[in-house]
C-alpha cells in the first residue's frame, strides 16, 4: 500500500511562525509535502507584476534557509494548480491538504472552487484555517469587532519544525520555477523592500523600538512616512507576518513606549486592514463592479493620452508625477498620496477607476486585493456611502511637502527651482526661466487639465448622483452589509 502523505500549500502566508495549517500538518504525524506553486494565470494577471513574484521568491528562500537546518524545504512548482494537483493525486496517496483561507482576486477564488471540486472527487480532505481577522461566511458585521479581538488575542500557533517528516516529489513532477530566468535574477539588488520572514521581523522590531515616535504626524508626508511609517504592509500582504503577530507585538511594546499615542494610531490602521479585506470576502464582485450601481452612468468615455500621462508621471502636476514615479521605482507610497493618485485619475481626469486599479496593483509591492479595491472605490466615490474627497494636488504638496523635497527627488526636472515654483511650475515667469535655466512646457510638461475646472465638474456630478433617491437606496444596502458595530 502506498504511503499516505499530507500537503501544506503555501499561498499568501509565506512564513513559518504563527502558521496553524503547518502546525496541524506537522501534528498529523504524516509525511509532508510543502509546496508553493507559481501559477502562470496569476502571474499574467493584469494586477500582477514581476516585483510581486520576486518578493515571493525572496520569502521562500528565507523560509528554506530556516527549513534546511532541519533537512526540509518548500518545493517550488510551476504550473496551474488544478493540473499539478491532479498529477500529484494520481501518483500519490494524499490524505489531507492544509492551507490558509485566502481572500484574493476573483481568479484565485475561482481556482479555489475548482480545487474544492477536485479534492472531493479524490476523497481528499481540505483543512482551511482562518489566516487573519477575516471571517468566511459572515452574515452580519454586528459582532465582527468582538470576533476580531478574540482572534488577535489567541495564542500564536508555532509549528515544531523539527518534527516535519519531509516528502519530496519525483523530479518529473517538480517543474521547478528556478529553471526560469526571472527566478534566478530575483535576488539581485533592487530599490524595493526585500521579502521574507526574517526581514519582516526586523522591520517590526525597528518600528516598535525606534521608528514609531512621530508616526501620527508624519504618516501623511510622502518623504517622512517612508521611515516613520511601519513599512509592514508588504510583509502583511504576502504573509511574512500574521496580523496577530503584529498586534500582539504592538500590545507588548505599548506600556514602555514614550509615544503611546502613535502606537494607538497604528492600532487603528490594523483594524482597518482587516475591515477592508472582510469587505472583499463578503462581496468579491467589488474587484470589477461599482459597489453602488448608480455610478455606472458616469466616466464612460476614455482618454488614453490622459491615462498614459498619469501612468508615466507626466501630468504636469509635480506631486502627482513624483508619486507615480516613486511608486513605480520603489513599490511603496504612503496612504494619502495613494488616495491623491486615485482622486486625480477619477475626479480630475474623470476616468474609470478599474484600469487605474490594475495599474497601481502592479506598482504596489504590498498589493492586497481587499484593501486595494475598497480604497479605490472609496476614493473614486462609487460607494455612495463615503465622504466625497477630491484632492487638490497643489494643496497636498504645500501641506505635506512644503520644501518640495519629495517632488525634487522624483521630478529632477524641477530641482533648480525654488520650492514654491517646483510646486507650481506654471507660475514661472520669463525672467525666472532665464534665472533658473528652466523652460516650462519644454523641460517639464504643461498641465494636462485645469484642476479648478475639473474639481467643479466632478463635485457637481458626484453630489448630483449621491443625493438621488436611487443612490441613497443602494447606499443603505451597502451600509447594512459592511458597517461595523464595535459595541456588539
């Protein structure tokens, strides 16, 4: 009789600590196949980018450096999940598949539905465990906050790595992604955060012991937030850390902190993190559908040249362009500047949010579908429940980059100008063009729109719809479905 084995399928949970599926699989006392699958359909998704898979590869390498001490490793496979699982199930006697629940793209949701059917045909159990404070099948948000706190307060689930009984696939089944050129180049130097549990723990420790003072004050500033922010978003998105690890570490650091208010502000961000993912779990269609269907009537014309200027950071608005160039190169941008980019796209350029969501998903190293689509729709004003926010990029620049440090770092065409003119280069006069050796419209593009005019138009249209009886009706349904009630 063939040896029975269990499988641990790693997805967006690339860590070895506080990993309940791995812990349960080890305790099953069966031989374990530890796998990560690089899926072509997911890698080619319009929301995916090379930077994501490099981060994943770095994370797996970090895990394997630890596992190798115990003679174990995660096996990397390349191919579609259903096809690979079918081959494994045909050749091996698999008892149970262990994994975390995933709240991701519609693509991964459909894939998991197919996996479920395949497992049923082969009489294989699938043990899926809650990975964060997101509850599958939740009918009401009334008790969500209480359940979230219960989950975050539970003991962390650390597997005993010494007890892993490794099982390795036959060579012909492995199809290792290491054969692909991109994987070999994944570990070269780059300007983005490095993936891996070890890096994540270092970032968490530095934030809680050194960097968090000033968090509340600096989090909205594009330059300062790069060091004063937690910088944990990518590690949380790809599961180098669990949300429980972060929250419990925050609680432990709070009593001795001289900046407790900053750690309380950080706590609120952790709440919103799970809140938005829960919204996608409850309504996965928000990836592509306006939450409030009344907004289907607007932004139905497309301007490719405007979209191209936005994507390339050549809109003629320095802070907008600096933000886009920064996130393209480094994979990170603070929350307020992300909101401004979405606002500029959807309000000032009056373009549909969906194409922009795909582009920025590719740029954000910390792309987390639940947060991403919720925030895009909030900023685009397509929920009908949130305050309409139309960001003025000039005001944002004066408020959060008054010396134009961030602008000049990422828009070097403006470096020779004083801060006031670097913020509003269209105000450069003929004398100043000579003085600063700068030609407006030549060295830096002219504004593609007039934000004063676009503000008036967008505000009028959005409020017209929001005040309508139909929009209010749908907004009430949305509120009933997604509004938290912390008191219960």
